[in-house]
C-alpha cells in the first residue's frame, strides 16, 4: 500500500520533470528562431571576410572592427544618420502635437457615431499602400521642387505618425476617471486648462511610448525614403541597400551598418513593449 | 455646447493635416488614373486616356498574376502568423522564471528594420554560404536554392514575414491573456477542466476579440509588404513574388508609367477598403 503510494508519487514527479524539460526545450527553440537573425547580424559585423561565411558558422573568432571603420569612413554616413534622426523626430513631434488633442476628443466622444467615423477615417490612411500617395506626390514634388528634399520625406512621415497616435492614444484617455475631469471643471478650470494641466500629465508615459513607437516606425521606413530622397537626403535604411552592388553584397560593412541602425530601435522597443501592448490591442476600430 | 466646440478645435488640426497630405494626393491620383503619364517618353506630360488604364489592368497578365501573388502571400503569411502567434502565446502563458525577459526577446523582430531583416534572411538563404541552406544540406543532403526557385522564393518571403510579425501577434495575445480575470481561470480549474479544455474553451474564446484585431492589422500590413520583398527577390524569380504593391512600384518607378502604376495601386486600395469595411461590419456584429 505504502510502496504503491510512493511509486505513484514518483511517477507524478517524473511526469512533471519531463513536462518541465519539454517546456524549456520548446521555449529555447522559439527563442532561437526569433533571435538568431539578430545574433548573426551583430556577430558577423565583428568578423573578417573569411570568418563571416565559414560553414558551420564560427562561434569563436577574433573580433575585428574593420567593418565599422569601413562604414564610418563612408563619406555620407554621418549625413545619412542626421537625415534619419531629423526624418524620425520632426514627424513624431508633429504627429504628437496634432494627434494627442484629437485622441482626447475622440476618447471623450467615443459613444457617438461621429467619433467612430473619425476613427475609421484615420484607419483608412493605413489601408492605402504608401505607393498610392507616393505616385501623385512624386509628380507634385517634382513640380514644386520638393523632390529629394528632406521636407518631402518629413511630410509623408507625418502622414504616417498621426494615424498611429490617434490609434494608440484614446484608450489611455478613457482610463482616466471622469470624476477627476469633472472636479476640475467644477473648480472653474476651462476645458482647455483641464486638458493641459490635469489630463496631459496623467498620460505622459503613454505619450512617451507612442512617440517612441512613431520614431521606430519612421526610422525603419524604407519605400518612401527610397523614392523621395536623393544622395544628400537619403536615410540609413536606403544607405544600407547601397552595400548590395553588382559585384555582390558586401556583407561585412552591411552587417555593421545594419547593427548601427537597429540597436537603438531595439532598445526603444524594449522600453515601450509593456506599456503599449494595451494601446495596440485596443485599437480605434473597435470603438 | 462649449464642450463640443473645444473638441472640434482639438480634432480639426489633425483632420486638416490629413486632408492636405492624404486626400489631395488621393484625388490627384484618381485624376492620374484617367491619363497617360510617362516620365521617360514625354517628360511627365498628361494625355487624357479615358478608362484605358483600367482596361489594360484587366488584360495585363502580369498584373493579374500580381493579384494572385498578393493573395497567396496574404493567405500563407496570415494563416501561419496567426496560428504560430496564438500557439506560442498560449504555450508561454504560465508562470516561470524569466518570463518577462523571454517575452521581450521573442518580440525583438518586430522592431528590427525590415530592409535589414530582408538582407539578413537573404544571407541565410544563400545557396552556398547561407545557414538555412547549410542546415538543409546537413539533414537532407540536398542543395537548397530557396530564393532561386519559384515556389521556394514565395516560401522565403512568407518565412521572413512570419518571423518578423508573429511577434506582433504574440505581443497582443499575451497582453490580453495576462489581463484575463484570475477568478474565471480558477473557476474552470475547480470545475476540473483539463489544460487543453482550458485553452480551447476558456482562454481562446476570451481573447478572441484581440485575435481578430491582430489578424485584421496583420492582413492590412501583409498586403502592403514591400521592403523585405524588394531586397530579397525584387519580385523574382520571374514574377513569382511580384505582389500588387511590388508591381505598382516597378511600373511606376522603373518603367516610369505613372498613369498605369497609379491605376494599379488605386484598384488595390479600393478592393482592400471594400474588403475591410465588410469585415468590420461583420466583426462589429459579433
């Protein structure tokens, strides 16, 4: 009797251990699949030409900085980086300035049909492929001399940022208890004052997360920059493709440039992932 | 009354900006679709062409093929992303040490620059020096030229899309699973639900709105996929991976037939909007 109980208990623990091992094995496979490309990118950027394509991949190698030196040595690299920073920051600021008040109004009006139509209006900006807007803009820009200018890109990126803000922000405004707002109004604050000095400070973290998301999206953008920029206004993602030449791809410098471009965005992504999952999931279409 | 006015003032700047930079080009695009505009031959002069561009579209084999390619890519990528995304989220939905870190690592791809992701996978798929080809050869002793064959290339771009965007589904679904009320889960446990029953009949139904939402957003983005396809295959080999979006780009910015390219993307936009609004009506009814 007693022995039987012990045996049963043993079987149960063994089963549990086995399931634990299975879980961790599965988790490691998942992790490897999603992170291997990044690991390859960063490690290859420190390899010399011979190590880079050794098969099986060399896990231990003598790191070299030559790829980074090649990238930094490119005449237009820093110019491209400045372009990337400006083309990400300016549209983000504009998008926040215009989009946040709009999100607040949408959140307050949400029960009404008009607000729903509004949300759909902003969503529709995401339906049309960028090329749909790019073709007519290409002609307009070439007529008014904006083609190849940084401003041309900034305008298009602002068009990307506003819908993102209006899509992510309303849920955070809806979270604020109505009593808080009403108390401020009773105290004699105007609607505008209530918004700027009571409501806005409460959603500051959400605004920060949304802004960071806009920066990531615009920093990573490729097609618009490819078409509208020229040598002096081109951004980093366009510059990376210049390592694909007719003689083949220069993998060393390419991976170094790729790492430089991506690392800051990964840090940003890491910072915001928790706070903005909610905004993403809520989405304005649900209304 | 006063309240309404201030809201209007809050909304207007956003609307005006959007109208100027979206609606005006859109209306201009409609105008362009009725014209022949070729930047190479006539320096961008407009010639009225009636509905010629639309007629061309429906007789252009390459255009019709691009529609089929878009649909193939959409169905392949979306199904796999949703299935894997939900499966992985449910799999990781338990308490274990390091959960936060692991989740953060899994969603890394969605923040990676798509062009660079495309280049990385192009290197992985390289028939001679790529890791994927190497592993494939190790297991099957056969040479793999993923991006060099018609069906392989389609799978190649689907794999990259699912690698980059399954994390998006995971992020949404996991956040939603986290916010499920403890009591419901506990109650189901007390009732004696097995783990599988719990997933099938409690967890998944409860996060269904998030799943639908994620699928809709993924569908929209997958239809617009460009960067990875551009650096990996440029629509090739032949036109095996030439989606509508890619074809519109080629016609517009490689052949410089702006009129026809605009027509392609216009048809694309209309079809997708109609599909989406149908879908929205149906999901709202749920």
